[in-house]
């Protein structure tokens, strides 16, 4: 699995219910053909990422078939989750610097 594109958007909490900040991140993935997650239509990973005082983490994620926007029933493996988490942290740091 390789990340080939990313978009990020800060989610607003107009009622102040959530602590910290939340970001919606879409990662476009390049999946090898022999992987069970592979789809000819392309695959994206949609994440909700939370940044709080001393901690940041993936709160929720879904694999989505890019062309049909159908949710795919797969989970990240532990090593994949660590790579995605580190990528998201870097992406948010760049986003905050630009913002």
C-alpha cells in the first residue's frame, strides 16, 4: 500500500462538544493487484483524526472504493496503521503551518 495523494480539512465543532481538533483526511492509495484490498476502481482511505493536548490519533477510518464511493469492509494491519498515523501527523503539521 502506497499513499499517492492526500486531502485534509479541519472539521468545525460549532457546539464545542468535542475536545481538541478533528480533521477529515482522504488518502488515495496505490494497492498492489495481488492484495485482497485491490480494486480496479481505485481505493481511498477516509479518516477522522483527532488532535488533543498531549495526544493525536486516528479516531475512525473507512476504506472506500474511489469510483463507486462504496465502503469496503477491511481493517488496517497494525504496521499499516502506524505508517498511516505518522503520515497523518505530518500532514496535519504541514496544514497547521500553512493555515
